[in-house]
């Protein structure tokens, strides 16, 4: 188990929904220390129920073992590398310890038993942009990604269903809408979304989350601009309209 002054926080959501951007924002707080799919290998192998609180004890967290995840060590992994020089001190200082694992929703069974008192932030993005991102990666010959828009709809539906089924039962959950949190234009919804995250996590340095969020927002127009030339074909759009569970999405948005 974690030390008494620490508790669990996890970030998840359908892949290509902004979990990485949300993770970057959260790491702006000294109260939060999260891995980047530190134990994502557990989810990849569908070894449901094998992720345990003991994985996040300090000694185990910094001990990379075969099968833990998709990278070999914390020191050289490109996303975690900027945090590595102070990582152990940051872990000690944080009150919320956990991970960013997009498909954590596969593993919600008995989550409350395995991670008592855990908080989970679920980020959801509109299904069209998720499908576009899946398809864009699939069509990139330099990318080993093999999942297309059909799989995107399937995983988008599954992520929402799993969260709706488990939030409030297996953990305390917060839904964050990607379009609210990372708008391309100025929007009061962004500030409101950040405040909800500050309130939900209970961090004592909320101003640092605001600053971290502001830094990400400054990049948003450029990211959006890179997408403008991407298009989904008519068949893809029809498939999405027929198969996406929009009713559950609406239900999720009301939480």
C-alpha cells in the first residue's frame, strides 16, 4: 500500500482522446506524480485485475521490469525524460500517486478493492476526431498503428460504457470534455474545466495547474491547424453515425 499521506489518482479515456495532454497539465502540480503508462503493459496484455496498489509503491515504481510497459526505462523515455532528474523527490512530495493509462477502463472490476479511495479522471473527446486520429495514424506508413476508424468507434463506445458502469461504485470519477479543456479559441469552459479538476483532486497549488494548462492552450491552435487537411470519407462518417453510442456520450456529459 501507499504511505498514509498519499492516495491514488489515474487518468484514462479512449486512446487519441487527450490523455497525454491532460497528464502533462496535471504534472504541473507538485501534489501530483503520475506515470506515463508506467504499467500500461498490464492493460495491453488484457491481464485484467493484475494491476495492484503495490505497483505504485516507490521502490516498485522506479524498478522497471519486463512486461511493465512499452518502453525500457524511465530515464530515456521521451515523455518522462524531462521529469526524471527530480522524479524520486517529486514522488516523495506528491500526495496523489498514479498513472496515465488510456485503456485503464478495461480494468475497472474490483478497482475499489485494489485501489481504495482512488480518483479517476476520464477524458472524453468527440467521436469524429477520435476516428480521424485513429485513421490518420493507420495511414501513416512510418507508424506501426494498425487500428482504423471502425476500431475507434468500438473503443470509444467501450470506454464510455465502462466508465458509466463503474464511476461512483469502484472509484470517485470526474469526466473532462476534451473540447472544453483544450479549446482552440478563448472559452470560459476551459477555466471552468480546470477549476473542476483542481476541486476534484484537492491540490494545494491550483495556480500551477492553471499555468500548466495555459502553456498547453498556447499550442492548441497549431495542433488544430495541422488537422484541417484531414478528412474522413463518406463511408467512415456513415459508420460512425450508425455505430457510435451517442446516447451514452450524452449521459456521460451530464455527470
